[in-house]
């Protein structure tokens, strides 16, 4: 089967880029996969980070799409129609991309019988966008099948396309960040000697609730001994709001802040050093951080928002809490008080989230 995949691919940064890469590698084992990416994803004026790219030495993609250049949309459609794929998979996460994707999909449908699938990372953006629903709805009218990875995303999809033909799957466990290192070696790499290490990982945005975790640390400081909260990820916004909050609450000594993009080869050290990964999100659909944690057999403490609660088995693969400092603090303390060995359960639990299961389900359902 010929499969064209459209969306960000490395060296573009981000979880969706790595998702696309991992899925394409799995699909390519049994199919001919064409990786189609962007030469211009976000205009610099709209991108809050330091860079949209990272060093990547793996398989390349054909970078022919610009979100702001309609001529590139025509060129992309012509290229796809020349391939004559059986299936086209779009990654979708923001209505900003709907204009480009609608143009490409319309031209594909005009000249071919290719089935169009959309993997719905999000339906609604984390920040409100005027006319976002209309843009998404226009793109979705060309789609044959949707993939949803959380019940909240399914509900969002059906709210704007009630007759959507969807496939329900779980976000696979990432396997592209290497093997788990020894904890002592990882702690030495990070320069941390604390007995207990709590990890907050990934791009930092307001909805991810790092401020809630900082507020929770004030209570933790009085109830938990010898711990360090490691914050690792590029900050989309001002890092000073978090540094100032930690200083104002007198919890600076509880934190190790690294507001830089974490390279793929360094990810293992952060998760291998940690006892637990914390997601204090205010809102969410699903998160790629949970599958990374499970890859390294690390339990997850997460707020019970959006689709996150669907990936956590309370007291077995982690703990669920409310998105407020008191509940987050209590969940962390409960985790350490439990003395549970989460490793065996996570090792078995994550088997159902393989890329092979995900890819095979797509092919069998279309």
C-alpha cells in the first residue's frame, strides 16, 4: 500500500513531529510511505520559541509546504496525485493549518480516489482562535476517517462534525529516545544529588500548569525530605514568571530549572533520573509526555483533565489529582508514601500502546 503522510517531520521540533516520524517508521515496515513536511511551518512572528528546528540525523522528508504560500499547497497536491497513494494521513492540531490542508485535500479529492485520514491531536486549540471551528469544519468535509486518541477529542470532533467516521486508538509509547540509563549515572549527568527527583518535562506553556506545581512545592517543602523538582523544556513565554514565583514562595532550592529544548539524546537522562513524572495541566487532550514516561517505566502523576486521565491507572501506573496546588502536593506525597513498585504494572500496561498496534489498526479499519 502507498501511504502519504502530511505534517511536521524532524528536524522540525515538537511532539507531533516525533509522532509523525515514529508512525511513518512503523507503517514503512509493510508499506511504501512518503513523508511530506513543511519548509515553513510557523511565521517567526507567531512562533514563541527560540527555534523551530533541532539536530536530526534520521530519515528525511520532502519539505514542500508553506502555511502561508498557496502555490506550495497546489504543488503539494500535484506531488501527491503523481504518487497515487492509497491513503493520505494528515496530522491535525490547530485551525491555523486548515486553510493549507483544505486546499491540498480538495485538489486530491478532485483528481484521485485516495482515502484521507486525519489524526486528531487536538480539535480545538489551547488558545481560542476566531473562526477556528469554521476553518476546521471546512477541512473535515474532505476527510474519510478520523483518528482520536482521547474521549475528549472524540467529543470535540463530534461537536463540529456529528457524522464523523472515527477510529479510537491510544497514543503509542515513544521508542525513539534510547534506553533507560542507570539512575546514578543519570543523576550525575544532571548534577543532582537529591534522594527524590520529580520531573516536569516538555515545552512549557501556560495551560501546562507549572505555576501550580511551584505553588504545590511550598507544601511539599514542609512534608517531603530531600527532593528536587527538575523542570526541563523550552519556555513559550517568559521564564521569569516561574523564577519569580519560586523566589516569592521561597522554594527556589526545591527546583532545578532548565528552560532549554531537550535534545533527543538527552531525554533518557531526565526520565532515568526521575522517580515520577508530574503533569499539573490545567487543560489537555492527551500528552506525548505520558508515553515517554511509560517507555522508561516511570509512573505519572497527572491532573484528571481532558484525555490525560484515560492514560493513567490510579495507584498502578501513577496517580490522578485535581488541577490545584493542594491536590498536586497530596498526590506527590501519596506517591512517595505508597512505596509501590510501579515498574511491573507499567511494563505490562504499555504493551497495548505499541506503534505496531496503532499502525495495524489504521490499516485494518480503512
